[in-house]
């Protein structure tokens, strides 16, 4: 039954002509995309009202794979385009899958401004800790001491904590998951999409070809095992703080009520549409 269900989901949500994907064997982005699609399916969303917005990089291929309306923009500008789409039609469910370089580097200012505005957009950061498409350069999320094509002697800069940044900037739903903990990830994404406000889900995913092979993780299996070791659940962290030990905390890190749109935004939308009676 599980196999039939997976096949049915592919038929319904994926563009068959775009398969198989061009992602490398062992890449975590396929698992992350599958989790996003399962979350959409579980929520029973109208596929005609779901919009996928991507930028440039390995994560940009998500747009080409899925049978939703969407927008494939320039590097770092996914959230700028997503903001415009949501502003023009608030009834749409707008989801922006982005890579860590795409979101945290050139798109960093768009990210913090989107969190500040708290518009009802779901940002999914597929964090594989490097620029996978362009040669394996270090990104703003590359761990210190890691080896990349542009840090052959070890990376010397501390990485961003994207979840902490999102919380500080005002995002009202913030969560972290991994592609190793797949069912948990589906729940985190579904909860984020259903949340009314700006939602951020950081997804830790392996990049075996560009990152793993340079950092003593020669196979995808090694990288998935590292994801298991490198994270701890929110519940375990709360019960046993000493268990964190430098590991990333998985789960919902913030979930608060906040205005989806301010009265000013709503008035401006009505005015732009020529509604003088609203």
C-alpha cells in the first residue's frame, strides 16, 4: 500500500517529464522535497492554489519537478518574489524552498525582512552546508573547520544559526528537521504551512559529492548517520540540557500567534484592487 501511495503521489504532484531528477545520488534535497509534498497532501490543500517559489542553486530544481504553479527567480530573490505573489493574491499558499547559500548569503536581507513582515509565507531552508551546484564553495552555514573548495585549510568563519536569526527577526513559526528524521520532518513542514504567518523550517540535508567527500564522509550513508548523531530533539534537550553538547536541536523552536497581515497591508491590497468600499 505504501508503494502504491507513493506512486499515486508522484502521478498527482510531480511532472513526469522532469523525472528522474538531476540531483546527485544521496543528495538530501529529494527527501526534503518529498517531505514537503507529503505535508501538502496531508493538509489536503488545493493544488491549484499552491505556488512554489525558488531561487538559483540545487534547490531551484524543486520548481521544475512539481506540478504546481510557481516562479523560478534569480539567486537569493525567492522570498522577494514570494512576498509579491502573496501580496497580490493572499488566498494562495506560497512556499519558498531555498538553499542555504541562496537564503542566507545573497538572500539574507530578504530573509530577515520577510520574517519582520510576518506575511503568510513558508520558507524551507534546505541546508546542505555548501554551494553544491557551483563547485562546493563554503556557504554561510558551513561549520567551522570544514573543508570546501574555497576553504582547503579548513573554514574559519562561524556559521549562522538560521533558526535563531529567524526568531530574532520576528518569524512566528520556526522549526528545524533533518532528512534522516523523515516523518518528523513531514509533520514540521505541515505545521509550518498551516501556521498563519511567516514560517521557517530549516532542513539539514547531506551533500555527499561536494561536502561529504571533503570531510571524511565518503558515502551518503555516512552523512545520514552524521545527521542522526549531530541533532537532538526538543523534548530531549528540555529534559536533559546536558545532552545537547553542541548538537543542533530538532523540532518546533517557536510558535506564536501574530498578525498575518496588518490592517495597513489589507487596506493597501484593497486599494490596489480598486475596492473603494473596503
